[in-house]
């Protein structure tokens, strides 16, 4: 037998469905690193033990649904904790990866991806335990969190004689006033009973104190309350890059002519017919300097232009991955100009990479030189839409085209350069595994891979 010691908020979350059997919905909304994943794993293990030897009214085995953003996400989070505990306690289990079912004794655990709510069909279950459900709304304007919970609610209906009615539990970090907040307000408005347990990052005393302190230092007051204390507060208002400051993040001299002959440069590029916008940056002593801004009427000639500006430097090309077809069309030009291509199977999550850029601006790790003044102007002008979302760039007047190129550069460098490991740890690291490919082929970390243009 394995003994676990739980923090107060973890214990309350696990007990809530049984202390309040008349409540169907139970939430743990907690800060980064507060122990949400281990709470969901412990809750799953507790329910597995509770259901052993039981059958539903039709004589079928009890079933639990455990949901995450993707199956890969589940493997790296809740399922990883559960399997470790089973191995330590020598608990026998069978993982049917073809049908995504984990069987333990008399109970089946249905593993369900939540990113496509319409596909949540099939088995009915006695309880559902959802991991980081508020993260479902990170990459799109639609409320995937709400739709996923609705779909799971329809499946949570298996009746086990002698036990409480079916219930749903959700352990997640708050993302401000998004999916979980909508559920919360809907429940309040409709008079639906639910439990809500909050946990602070600082409540997890097993964390490195320096890590916790760095989180509190780099986040502003609202971000601390949302990301570190589990509160529902609006994060998405006004400027996209509100941390940009002309005095802190802009230097009034040109840098493009003073780059060392052997320095490495990073070229971020957005694609728009007639006005392809990009910029070039360099990393020095843990600070990214944007040293040149570009607008190409015809992208085919861009590699020649950039190589002409920087004839001896090593250049990495970081394009918008939604334009892979366009990239392949001028791969010969990349090869001819000795420019290395960096691809990822999908673009970084917009909100996460914008958050990273803001923190790099705030800590003066991102500086724009006069030779890229237009990029600085676009960072200062970019605004969220009426829904508080970061809009897509539409038309030549949108500043988003330029800021996308900055996001590509900062995200890549944060993921792959040790000088930026600390800023990565307190910004994007917790989400990287969510959207990471199941079978990535990578020489670099976090889903990136390098392709020499001759590979085409």
C-alpha cells in the first residue's frame, strides 16, 4: 500500500463529491504548480478503489472518464502520475491503447481527448475527471471549455447502486474570465449547486521557493491573482503587448550594420500577398534585439535581400507554419542563399507566445532598435478585439502581421536557448506538452526541427 500526503486544497477537492452528494459539479481552480494534476490522479485512484466489486443496474462494470486536451496531454500528465503510483504499489492494470481504456480490477477508465467536443461519444460513465479544462480555450475564440463540459455532462450518467449520483470534477488553472468562468457564472445564474476549491501556487510547499518567488516577481497584480491564486479576473483588455515601453524597449540607434561577422540571426516572417512582413533578431547575453524590419512585395526574393544585408552571418528562417506551401516554393532560394529553415508542425499558441513576449518586454529581454522602428510601433499599437481576443491580421494596416514575426522569434529562442530557460519556465513551459506532437522528429526541443534548405 502506498501512502500519500495531500495539501489542504487537494484533500478538499477529492472529498467534495462525497461530502456534498447533492452537487454534480466540483472544481479545483488553482495556481501554476499547485498540484492540480496530482489531485486529479489521486481522485481517480480513490474512485477506482471505491468502485471495485460493484456493478451498475444492468450488471456492467463501472466506468470513469478521465479527460485532457489531447491523449498525448493525458499521457504526460494524469496518466503518468497514475501509472507511477500503480508501479510503486504493484497494482496490476491493462492499458488498451487501441481503444484508450485503462482497466484496473473491476473498473474501466475511459481516456478522452477534449479538444473536439463533438467527438466525445460512446460510453456512459459514473464520474468524469477533467484535467486543465480551462486551457482548451487558449488557441481559439470559441469557448471549447464550455462545449467540452457540456459533452462530458451528457456521458456522465451511469448509476451504481449504493453510491451517490454521477458527478463531474475539474482540476485546472484559471485562464481569467474564459471557459471555467462561464461555467461558474452559468451555475450561479441558474442556481446550480457546485463546489469550488481554490489553491495557491505557494500552498505547494514542495516547489522550489526561488521558482515561486520568480513567478510573483514577473507577474503583475492581476496575473498573480489569476495564474497563482486561481481567481476569475479579466486578463484580456486593451493592448496585446501592454508591457511595451518606449523608454525600456526601444533604443534610438541602428544595429543592423554592427552585427558581428559570425553572429547567428533569427528571421521571423509572416505571409500576406503583396506585403509579407518580417524582422530579424539577434540574441545577446539573454536579450533579444530586433535589428531589422522587412516588408517584401514578393516573398520569392526575400532570401536574397536578407542575405545581402547580412552576408556572413548564420541565419535561421522562422516562418508562419500555416504558409508551408509558400515556403517550399522558394526553398531553392533559401538554399542558394545559405539560409537554414526552422519549422514546427503548428504555430505557437497565440496567447501563450504573446504572454511570453510581454514578459520579455517587462524584464527588458526584448529590445527593438531604430533600424526596426516600424516593428516597435506595431508592438505599441496592436489591440485586442471586442471579445478581448488577439485578432488575426487583416489588411495591410493591421499591426498583427509585424508582431507575429516577433512572436515566432521569441518563442523559438525561449524553447531552444539556455539563456532564456528561466523566462520559459515562468511563461510557456506549462503548456508546451499540451499541443506537442505525439511523434515528433526533432533535433531541438519542444517540437521544433531544423531543416537545411537542401533537404527539399
